């Protein structure tokens, strides 16, 4: 057999020489697909799967505006929610009005529905040093990133893709346990965002924001108290400003009070319940309850003042030393304060006077006012007038008195002066006009002025002339006495001295008068003894007066 794959040699006839070999060409069978095409096919499959996976995980693109793009880089800066990467910055450009920078970020598809809501907040995390401490130190190595705070979303809420970023991290993020409350105050004082909130000198929260009220007459301060300490904020809680250092000098000595060093530097707020309500069961306050922020602890714990009642006082003397905010005092009890002082002109008397406007708090009268309200419930429109009317009829008057002799500060004192003239008082007039009398210092000035006026009427010149003439006459009289009366007086004194000398000799121990007197006294003593013996004998023998002495009776010599 012959091999079909080997070339065959042609047969050579006999007697001929063989020629050159002629090859036989045969076409080789080729394969259908080359293995080299597997590489691009695998690459295409891998790339397609990556593209499909990226498309499946790619979420919406959001745009956040910031003041600047400091620390942000395209493709490098991450977007994180609770420290989990949920996107990356894809573009950074300046806004058309050049006021801000618009940062575009691609979010992951998973979880993007709770990021694209209106309540979401974005801010750039950088190293920061604030009142609440140091934050963002981890970005020193990893770089800045955009953090997100998202609250619970509503299923029917439409997604939002444009946001305004925060320049500072929020003090309280969504989902943090605790409650918010609002404090109202005439001014902010030294409080700032991040200022601590204290309860029994333990920090339980912080200030998270503030803004002006709609009327721009007070400040609304938002505070957040962390759980579980938020249960101590009750409906009857009192808040006061614990900023700085409280210095006081009283009968107990010099006192210094402060909550903490942080409150001294950055301000602070404290709250507590009144002492008379601690024994009762507290009722926790609801979130967003409004409270009044008092300036001091004493003001916060004071009894509620209730609605203020305006009054006016007309002073016709100087009001130097009386300032806005000066107290209105009634026998040591502060009933209100002065809020305005103006100069007015009385057309009837054609005199200028100081118009002092003040606020009184009738509730500070205590049970007297409460009983009045029960008897006259219709007096709430002008609560102080029915109370002041009877008091003014009995001599209630306003008077300026000195509160500090060193500084010259004055205050308004209300007190009874029964000797003053009666005045008409209209209960329906608001504000009520309380009559006044001059102050003690002014009255002293008037008395001194009256005394000076009376002294001016005394004829001191004529009195001096008459006094001078009287002194001249007295001098002449003394001269005449010295010349005429004095010699005679000296002779009389000499005669008296001689008489006293003779009398002294007469009364001396060795004088005859004393010897005779001594002898006489001895005889009188013997006579007295004889009379005593006779009396004794007659008492024993009464018949001797008639019969005479008996012979046997011894006779006393």
C-alpha cells in the first residue's frame, strides 16, 4: 500500500532515463476560529460587566453650594453618611453669580432616597477648634470630606438634588436622643452656639442656635438637652443665664459663683425647679416648649410677676440719680421698675416736671391682690387700679429716696403719708397717675432754705449795734464797781474774818464757855438720876404722896 500523504514517483518506462521529481500540491484543511480571539472577547465581557455593575450602582447627582471649595478635590473627596462612603465629588465649579462654589457629587444608588430629601444637611469636615472641643482631626491624614445628616424621610416626598451646605457642623444631628426647647430673652448676652446647658452644675445639653423674634424685640435661643436628662426639664422649670462670674457682697460676706470655666469663657445656661415645687411630682415638658431666660438665679426662682400695670409719677423737683431700671419700692418690697424718664410741661401751673413711667406687678402684693381679684373678677383689664385707689385715698404717695449715698443713685418709694392733702384718683385711667411728695432730701433742702430765709429777715446789724452799746455800758458799770464797791466789800470781808476768829476762840476746847457747859451737863445728869429714883419709889409706894416717906425706907442721898 502506498501512503497517500507521501508524494508518488512517476513510473519510468524501461530504456528511458528518469526525469526530475514533480511534487504533488495538496491544499491543507484550516480551523474555523483562532484561539487568539478569546482575549478580546474576555476583555469585552469583563468591561461590559463592570459597566453594567457601575450603571446598576450609580445613583443620582446632587449639587451642594459652599462658601469655598477648600480641601475638596474632584474624584478624591468622598461623601459620607455616618462615616460610610455613599458618593464622591464629581465636579466643582463657581456659581454664575460668583457668590458661592457649587460642588457636584455622584451618590450610590443604594440609600440615595434618604439622602435626596429637603431636610438633609451637608458640611465639609475639616480640623476645627470650637467651644465644644476639637473635631475633624482624622482629616489631617485622609483629607477633608463631605458629611451628610439626613432625618427620617417620607415615602411620598419628592427627591431634592440641590442643597445649601453648612459652613459649620451642626451641633445636633438627626436621630440624637433628646429634646429641643426654646428660650426667650431680651438679648443674647455672651451665649454662643455650643454654650453648655447645666442641671445641678452637670452639663446635660448645649445651645444649638438663636435668632430674632418676628417682632425683633427679643431673641429666641434654641437649646438641646440630651436623653435621659431631658426628663428633668419639666413644665415648671426655670432657666437663667449662667454666663461669667457672679460676685455679691452681703451679710454673709463676699461670694463668687460660677458654673464652670467653660461658662466663664463661652457663656452657659442653667435650669432647675423652684424649691417649693421639688416635693411635687414633676411633669416633663414637651419638645419645643418655650421658657423665659432670666438674668440671674434669684430672678428665675422668684414668684411669677404676672401682667405688669403701668403707672406714672410727676416729680417737680430734680430727679438726678434716678435711672431707667431703678426699682419701685413699697416698704422694702420691690413692686416694679422704672422704664422711662421724660421732661414735660404743666400748662396749668406753667412748671416743668419729670414724668417717670414705671411698671408695677400686682401679683407681688400677694394674698391682698388675690382676694381683690376674687371679689372683683372684672378688674383684670386694669389689675392695679382697684388696688391702688383705696391706698391713695389713705395717703399712698410716691417719693424719691437715696439708695446709695456714695453714687447718688435714687429709687422711687411708695409709702403712706396720712397728713398729705387728698387727691382725686380715677380708677379707669391707664396708666394710673400716683401723686408724689418731695423726697426727704428735697424736704431738707426746703427746710434749710426756709431757715435761711428767716435768718435773712433778722436785723443782725441793729442787734450788733445794740449789743455793742450794752457791752460799753457793762464795762462802765464794772469800772464803777471796782472803784466804789470793791473797797467797801474788802472792809466787810475783813470784819467778817475777825468775827470768825473770835467765834473760833469761843468754841475751842479750852475756852471757859466749854468748861461751864460741861459742868452744867453733869449737874443735869445727876438731877435726871434723882428724878428717875423718885419715880421708881412712887411707883412702888404710891401712898407716899399722901402719908409721906416711911422711916424704914432708905433714903437715897
